[in-house]
C-alpha cells in the first residue's frame, strides 16, 4: 500500500482499523505534505509502535531513482524513475529567472511571467496510447496508468529536493509522459491531494493539465468547474493535417474539440490555452496562422507555440526564429494572443515531447 495513494479520510480509516486515534492521521498527513518526510523513522511525533506498523504495511516511495540528468545550463533536471514493476517514467524540474533568459520569450508553459519559477513537468502514465507522431512517449506506446500516489510522489520528490535548497515548487504542469485525461480519475485525485489545504496546499491555479483533446473528458472537466488551467494540444488548423500528426483526430475532429473548448470556457469563464509545436514547412506559416485564428475567433484563449523538439522517431524539423515570429504576428494581427515559448532541456531530451522513459535516452 503506497502512502500517497491514500487521501486523508482513507488514512483516517486505516488508523482506526489499527486502533489508533484519528488525530494520528492528521499528524502523518502533515508530516508527508508539510515536512516532506518520506520514511516512518522521521515521524518522531508518532509512537514507536505506530512507526513500526507503518514500516511493515505501508510503502513510502513507489520508485527508485534510476538516473538524473542536468542540462548544460543547469536550469533543467530530468529524473528517470523505475517503478516496482520495472516500468520507467520521467519527470522534469525547470528553473526560470536566469538573467540571461530572453525577456522577449516567455519561459513558462502556462504562458505567464517566468521570474523565479520552479516548474515541475509530471507524468501521469508509463507510455501513452495517443500515438502523436512527434512525441517520444507516443512513439513508445502505452504501458500502464499511474496511480494517484505515483503521480503525487513525483511532486514530493522534487519538493523535497527544492526544500534542501530553500526553494519551493511554484507550478506543476501535467504534461509529462502520458495523456492525463486518459487516466482522468487518478490524475484528478492526485491534484486534489496536492491541493488539500491541510497538507501540501498547492493552489489549483498553479496546475496546468494538458490533453490532446479527449472531448468527453474536456466536458467532464468543464462540468466540475475546477480552477486548474487547461491546455489543448492542437498543432494543426485542418483535420487532414492534424490526423497526420495526432491519430486521436480520427475520433475527435477539430470542430468537435473546439466545441468542447467553448463549452469549457462557458462553464468556467476561464481562458483556455492551445499548444502548438512549430514544425518547419508544416504548420508554421502565416497562412496556417490565419486559418487557426479563424477557427479560434471569439474563444477566450491563448496560443502557446514552441519550436518542435527533436525525437528519434520523427524527421520533422523545428521552425526558425523568423518563421516563428511571422506565425505569432499573423495570429496577433487576427486578435489571437500568442507566446513563443522558450525551449528547455533539449540537450538532455527533457523538452516537450521528448520524454521516453528509456535508460538509453537518459544515459
């Protein structure tokens, strides 16, 4: 039993079964999420008998750190975790606020200011079933869903590391390995656990969840009226082009995806972000930008564009700076806000679409 798979009521129930007072659950909860303790021996506020029972029946870490890599500039760290079933997942820490950063390029995946940010990119699955052609995770295929606790544990691993540096996590993007809305219940349970006011208390608006456009889940998410930010991987303005990159477009056409996005905005009043990998000669022209703007007209939204990151299984090339600027200008002239995102961690294959959970890629 993984401790991070338990919410506070479940933890309270477990302790009741062990004939422990209910207040012990809150002590454990605070130890986990406020002090970042990851071993029963650290819970010195608990009686020895309870610490021993926790050690015997509860697991405090769902993975081993296989390897970690730091980018040459020191601002990105990618960690490869091995799960008990030998599946591999990756998570990334991105540090922002370097004075050398180009002030004209917003570094944040949410498209907002980047000063002193410590953003985590977290995985929700081992592998991915969506098969997006330019994504290394999609190229590896689907292995399994992560439990809510396995998602939470990635955050706590980095929170613990940053605490040792007198720093803290500022943003969490669920944009790592996997499609979060394909693992909807576990993903939302993890967010709720991290958001709990009596525990980690991480604000809902500091999460961003990304989906390739699973329409029923977008609508469900809209109906729940969460404060979590929503991003849609779009990448094309017509169905034929999108289908050539994202197989999910065979099931959910662009019009249907955008209709669900409008429903989301109407239900929540919140702006939606569209992610766009700029591929040279494919989707980076002013003409494509105008076509996209026509589709997005009247929708409260923002386009986050990033030059394509290289992966072994896709031969498309990243757009250059000039073409990216022209794409952005065409969108903005049509009234659609656009940010060209900074690429981070490319030298360690930690950029968007590059996570593959592979020792060969991370060594």
